[in-house]
């Protein structure tokens, strides 16, 4: 598998700040209110499932950014 090119420190910092802003927006009230419904996803109520999915995606994105910065 080809290696990804290393990022400059400034670009990495900007991407981390953008990820922080996306996480803050994704876990804030107005967007979370979209998931507050009487529905379920694989037997799990939609609101906790959406919280877990957003949280997991943020962790994956952070991991990818951290791996890319360490090269």
C-alpha cells in the first residue's frame, strides 16, 4: 500500500481545528435535535445510535490525521 505524503505542521493544525469545529457542531444541540425521533436503528433508539456514530467517526478521523502527521 502506498504511503500517504506527510503534512506540514501548519496544515495539520488547521485540519485538527476543522475536525474540532466539526465535532463541536455535530455534538451540539441544533444538529442533535434532528435525531430525537421515535425510531430505532438495529433495535437501538436513533438518538443514542447517532451520538455513538458521530463520536466514532470523530475518533476515526482523528486517528487518520494523527497517523498522517507522524510520518
